[in-house]
C-alpha cells in the first residue's frame, strides 16, 4: 500500500512566522498536489507540481517537488490567520487508485 | 457555478439502517470519486467511476455500494450501516486544467453518524 506521510500533524504559530510542511513517500508519483481544507468544506486545490525539482510560488506559498518525485514541501512565509486550515498533499499515480492522500497537517495561525 | 453538490449534508442513522448519498456535478467530468475522511487518516478512496455505467473499488470498499447511471450523478449506498461507517464523506470529480494537469473538485461533504 502506498503511503504519503505528512509532518508535522499539527502546527500552531503566531502571525508573521514562517513554516514548512513536509510530504514524504517511498513511492514515485507522476505529479503531486496540495490542497487546503477549511472546516465544513471540501479540499480546494492550491497547486500541482509535475516535474522533479520543480518549485512553484503562489504569493506567500512556495511548493517544491523532490528531485526523485517522492516527496514535496510547502513553505509559507509570514503566515496570516487566513492561512489556517488543513493542508493535504496528494500524489497521483497511474495505478488503480490514482490519487493517494497524505494524513494532513492542521495549521492554526494566531493573530 | 455549483461544481460538485452533495446531499444530504448531515445524517444520523441507527445501526442496520440503509441510506444513499448523492453526488451531482455540472462540469461534465468523466471521473468521479467517493472518499471518507477520518481524523488522522486523511482521505481514503471508497469507490470510483471512470464514466457513466462503470464503477470500481477503491481502498476501503467494504460495506458500500455505488452506481453511476448518469454521467452527472454518482451515488454511494450503505445497505446496513455500522458505527465504523461514522465519518465525513466527500465526493470529487476530476477535470483537466489548461496546463494539462488534472485536478479534483470536491463537494462540501456529508457528515454521517451511525449510532
């Protein structure tokens, strides 16, 4: 069974701090996605990375796909309360289940 | 601009009762998925469909059945609910961005409690 492990599971920080969330697997993925989920809602796509070593920036969020396409990281600069939520990574494969989701990182940014 | 709509949003069942969750999409996507979300376990795939009239088992299919009679609808059924099926259920439809990358669009979820 393919697994995607995220760390940390929980993170509580002050507004303005920086943070990094990690998504790791022993499996190779054709692409990797990051989603953010707010309470009472479904996950919403933030970014898709498809090339090993790829770095994408979305305002204060920086996403990196590992060279071997087995891991990824999400870095948030100067976190704001609006960044609060559950962050999920999802690896895409050509196998049966297609999308494997990570266990999630619950982020709380305090004002 | 609904995207994916799930009904009902909340439901409480007694053990042994049956029910159906409905997922409707207005994006004309072929692929649809049913996931369950439990604390600390992320999203786990129950069943999925690659097109009208086709369904397949995911990671945790036991105790659930699905049907895709129409392209826009994907139904998830519980024939005899068990407390272990207490969870939040999410439906998703898969589309393709202009970049060529695929993306899942999720519904808002259906919270099911089995007593």
